[in-house]
C-alpha cells in the first residue's frame, strides 16, 4: 500500500486554515489602511500605530 495517497486531515486542515486566516486578516488590514488613509492622509503608519495601541491596551487589562 502506498503511503503517499494517505492524507492526514488534521494536518491538511491546519495548513488550509492558517492560509485562509492569514488572507482574511490581510483583507481586514487592507480595508483599515484605506479608511485610515482617507481620514489621516499625513500620518505615516496609522494602522500599525492603531494595532500597537490596541495590543498594549490588551496587555494592561
């Protein structure tokens, strides 16, 4: 019996889930970039600053 045709669904789903989650996260961040760009055109890294502030707030609580 050939082991190459056997698929471990736990491993396969993990790989696909990671890729899908990453794509969804990138889409959200891109949407945020567009909103921040229109609201604060002169600020260099508004999304990065926002996410950093949000993480810092989580750590405090």
